C-alpha cells in the first residue's frame, strides 16, 4: 500500500475582475505531480475546488488556512505575481513548520538573474520573503517532486520554521543594522522601537 500524503497547491485563484493571462494550477500540473510521485497516494487540498459560500470571507479564510494546516506539503505556484493570500499561506506554513516548495523558475517574477532595487543593481535576486520562507525553489514540477519525495522519505531533511524567521531578524540586527541609517534615525525619535529591537 502506498503512503498517503496531502499537498496544498497555493496559487492564484481566477477572479472575473482580473486579467486572464496569468498562470494557474491546472489539472495537467496536478496529474504531472502525481505521476512524478507515483510512490505515494496524493490528496490535493485544492483551494480552487469548493462548494462553500464564497461570499462569507471569514469562512473562506478559515477553510484555506485549515487546508494549509492539515497539509504535509505546501506547494506555492509563484511563477507570476501573486497576492496577499499566497504570501500569508507561505508564512503560515513556516509558523507550523510545514515543508514549503515554491515554483519559481529563474527569470520569473520573484527570481531575476539581474534587476534594480531602489536604483541599486542586484544580480541573482530572489524576493527576500520567497528566499527566506522556501524550503526548496523548483524550476520544474519534476524538480519539486524530487524534493517532496526526499522530505517525505527522509525525516532528517531540514525544514524551516518560526526559529528561522526569528533568526533572520537577529541576522539583520547583527550584520546590517549599524549601517542602516534610516533605522538608526528612527531610534532617535522612538525609544519604544529601540527597546523592542533590543529584545530580539
């Protein structure tokens, strides 16, 4: 009998008020994942397949977060620009130490070989939240499935959690804060802010 795993495919949900030229999870994508992970019986906790009342926003939020919480893997399709929901689901996955795979090929929206940020040229730029939260960034579905297989079969595979988020704050504090003049200027006018940072 094949082990059962559940995957939450986070991504864009098509809305009538938005353009139709963005990429979404397709049935072909999900079937491809199943074929690459044929050692497992996969259940997709798919937020795009539902019959609940979509006008009840609190319930819709509750359903989506419940599905993320119940999943073995969160797999976020971020090949194109995504909204607040996907980012929140990614963060929630890390708070609960659920493995997070992101589908972010090189030179897609969140991963650029070169770009400019605030007038500064940057090479090999990955969106900082994608970089810090992802356990694995996949170029293809095959790449993703190989990592998922490893996570499920090897319990020693490192998975990020809230400790890693807190560690990133300390890393900034230790490595960059002293040269970040705008932040230091804020300390001069906001004593509470300085006290909060000192607690991190």
